[in-house]
């Protein structure tokens, strides 16, 4: 058996006071129980730690070596207690987040930065995932918080309003399409550069093309927003992206943005959790921060 923490603490006190009797009194342990603990500790370690004399207890050479390690172990235990108390108070911790590409490219960075100002010791594990995968991860307990696009089945989860974004057409600066707004059905006369089929935007465009009764002429598909914009700039097609995300590329590329006039182009995002009441304290605080009125 390994030494227990109580016995190690008692041993350190005996070494400090040079007396089992005084250490027992200070530790509120009966003298007989303290003596048994010291004998058991010596038996577990296989060495004699104390020389018992009429004047008290003196450390043996092995006892001095054991005292060094005991104090180190006890110090680590105290550090653990102090750190865990911060977790219990909700001041320190580790929050796992999975979010859609639209959320990570637009709203989450400043929102997480603002949260970190109040809780500078929090650590985030942020993964960008399609909304369907995020829902599955929440159900399996693989993440604490998810940011999911509307239209994703969320049965069995708790959801809270987060943000609203607007989809825009991304076109080369010299493209023949003009005006500040355009309907999606007008875009279907052109070739598209699309995102991966698993993304919410890709599924939405496919569905709306079917509603319009026109094919979605996908010339190519890419994994993320930046490659899509580069392909559009190169003239390989037009694309559809969230407004705020697309604007980060406009100044550096020869692109224009045209807002979609269709009602479905205004999309809601939700913060989702499996069970708000059982979340770790910091995860609950993060949910409250992200979903605060007026955000």
C-alpha cells in the first residue's frame, strides 16, 4: 500500500515538533492512533524513519530523505486544493467549444476575447466543425458548448439565441452582376465555387436551388472561406459567404459583395448545450456571456 496523505502530514509534523505526542495533539489525533500511523508508514516504506527516545523523536537518515519527499507531496496537494477551489468558484477552468465556420470567422473571436478579460486564466479548446457534427459531440459529451446554425436538428439539447448573420454573393470586382442586392435565383445562371457538402451554407444553397427549380452549377468545392475567395478572384465562379466573414477578404482581393435579398439569407445562430444546469461553472458563465441581451 502507498502512504496516505494524513500519515504523511502527521510525519512532517512529528519531524517539525520532534515529538509524536505533540504532533498528535496538534493534529487532533489520539496518541495511540498517531503511533500506529507512524509504524504503518515505516512498514509501507520498508525503512525506519524515527528514532524514539525519552526526549521525543529524531529523524533517521532515511527519515530526513522521506521528509523531503513528504513535504513536496504535501505542497503539491495544497496547490491542487487551491487550484480546484478556483474551479469551484468558477474563476478558473477549461471550456471545450465547437462552433461553425460562420461563427468562428465572425463573432466568436471578439466575444471570447471579451470573456477572457473577466476570466484571464480560462483556457479554451475551440474546434471548428459543421453544425451536425457539433450537435453529435454535445450529445456524446465530447464538448461543453456548441455554436450551431439554424436548420440543424437540435432535439435533446438546450439552445439559446446567439447572433444573426447575412449571406452575400462574392463576385470578382469586374463581374457583370451589379447592384447592392440580388436574388439567389439570379445567381443560379452562373458557375459557383462552393464549400464542402457538410457545411450549413452548402446544404442551404443546394436546397434553395431545388426550390428555385434550377441546378446549382458547382464548378469546384473548397474547405474554407479563404480558398473560396481566392478561386472567385481568379474567375472560377461566384460564391456565397456570410457578410462579415467575406468582408475580411475584400480589401486584400479584387472582389465585390452583393447582399442576397432572399429572406432565408438572414440566418440565426444558437449556443447549444446538453444540460445547462450540469455545466461546469465557467462553461455556464460563458453561455451567459455569449447570450446576454443586446450582444
